[in-house]
C-alpha cells in the first residue's frame, strides 16, 4: 500500500484558515435568520436572506477556480478575509434599526461569496500536496474537518453571544474571526504550480461535463448539498416555532457539526479501506431515512440525536466526492472542476432556500424534509453508478 499523508503543521494551518473564515459565515447564517424572524420577517424573507449566502458564488466560482489554477493561495484568501470582515461588520452596525434586514443581506452576500472563493483556493492548494488516489482521499478528509469545526464554533458561539450580549456583539465577534485566517495563511508556504497551469484558453469549464462520471458526481453533490441547506434553513424555523432559545438551536446545529467532525477525523483511516462509491451510496441511503424521521421529533434531545446521526451520514461524503473528482479531471484543470462543483451546488442554493420558504409557508416546514429525503432516496442509483465497472450514464 502506498504511504498516506499524516496530519502535519501545514495541514493544521490550512484547517485553521478555513475554520476561522467559514466559522464566521456559519455563525452569521444562524444569527441572521433569527434576527429577521424576531423583527417580524416571514419564512419567505428568511429564505431570500439565506439565498444571498450562495448568490455571489454563482458568479465567482468558475473565475475563482481558474484563478486558483494559475495563481497562489495567499492572495485569494487575503481578499476573501477583507470582504468577510467588511460585510459582517456592516451587520454589526445596524442590528437594532429598521435597516437591519438590508444590512443582513449585505453581510450574507459578502461573507458567502468570500468564503466560497477561499474554500476553492484551499482545496486546490491541498490537492497539490497529494501524489496518488489514497493521498487525495486522506488530504481532503483532513481538510474536511475544517467546515465541521466551523459549523460548530460559528453557530454555538453566535447563539451564546446572542443570548448573553445581543446580536450586535455576535456580529462583531463573527466579523473579527476571519482576521485569524490571514494570520495563519501568511505562514503557509506556497506550492509550485503545475507546468500547464495556464491551461488551454480554447477550453470552456462546461467541457468538463463531457465526462459521465463528472455529471454523476455533480448530481450527487447537489442532492447532498441540498440536505445541508434544508437542515440549516429549517432547523432555526422549527426551533423558533417550538419555543427553543437561540442557545438550544445553536447547540443542535453544533451537535450536527460535532458529528461531521468526528466522522471526518476517522475518514483518513476509512479512506484506505473503502472506495468512494460505497461511502457515498451508504450516506445517501442513511440521509433519506433520517430526513423521514426528523420532522416527527419535538424535543431538543431527540432532534439533537437525529442531528448527530445526520452529521455522520453527510460528513463522510465531501472527501470522497472531491477525491473522485480529482481522479477524473486533468491536473491543470482541478481548480476549474472545483469551481464548477461549487457553481452547481450554489446555483441551486440561491433558489432552494426561497423554494423551502415558499413550500414551508404553504404546506409546513416539516414537509420540506420529506420532499428532499425522497429525492435523495431516488438518487442512490446514481451513487451506485460510481462503482468501477458500472455502466456510464
């Protein structure tokens, strides 16, 4: 067996970079809907607000991917940090005034777009650290720990700050957190670019879709990403309807993040024993089952338990998808592939929260879980098609 990649200080710094910038965004993504709801905004308005976290990535993902193929790590991360601090800082200035909702929308646009660009640069950077398929699975498993930690630190800290110091303090802390990302990335050495990193100007990013397995991966990634969006969007609304405090809602979301962290900590070991298609198929089946159960639970403990199980299921997928994607994509176009992946999931992310809000307003927010769960159950066939030797779509 070829040697894998162990966790080292270079990876720790990269994990810390994403934890800080992603954590600030996830904290705002939990706090902003709560503030909007408390000020009397509708579920549809909250859906529009959450859509703004994804909207800029629709336009920036492909340029950011091409930029990552041609350039270094520090510049895109530095720009991302600056925009995140500015955007969330604006929300901290007006949380108690009539203009709070527009300020929240600006914070969502800036932090969502900046975080997406930073993640693409980080993923492209770590892909250069791997020399074979096993190392790809392992290095992406290590990096995948970052959003898990961030999705715990952000909502949990934001919830505590809201309950004890108010929304202004919560947004101020979330605005300051990305500054630590810049401190960490400054000490990260750059890696040499691929000799053909400039790529062929005649090629378009959509040409990558000519590969059938790429289409499968993007479809699967879209389905599972929708599950994350549903959980993030519906849980605060369910908690608000059932009278949960911000701390309780943040803790349930934090339990999900802890579970994804745990599974991703052991993923480097799992990666050496299981292939991508097996992990993805099992995750989709488990997610469909849990989405059918989730709306039937009413106590914080029961919802927290289901959140943990859902975190185990969804947390194992991203490293496998990224590993498979890099194996079927030319090395000098890995950044483009990452940008295309983010574009497809964020394009739906712009529309899906608004669809969730509309659906929830018409037939109830619990029904959204069942609709998405049924969709994921139907998509397990596509995951099975990733198995080596399976007939291409």
